[in-house]
């Protein structure tokens, strides 16, 4: 079952590093009590639920562009100098 969701998730998020971060963040949310965004049949683990949500497109990601990264770095430098 995991392989099915993993392969489908890799279609949505081709970068494995980003996928790992997305799954780990979502698993933490599910453990804290957040409700699944998809129907869960059977006895799925938190990881399988997260992978299923990603594969169904219910969770996505957006990489920041260079301008956003530069602004964030500037804010952090300014905060440290205070």
C-alpha cells in the first residue's frame, strides 16, 4: 500500500527531499490531532495518510522565488542587529 501512495506522491512532488519534508510535517500534524484531508479506509498509518493526501493533490508546496528569499534574509539580518 505504501508503494502505491509513494509512487503517486512522486508524480505530484518529483523532488524526494521536498516530499520527505512534506510527509514529516504532515505526520506531525496528524499526530497532534489534525484531521485527515482524505478518506481513510482500513488501518492506514500516519505516513500512509500523508502520502495519500499528497498523491491526491490535497497538500502541495510552493518554492519561494529569489526575491522572497532575499527579503527573508534581510529581515533576519535586521532582527539580529537589534
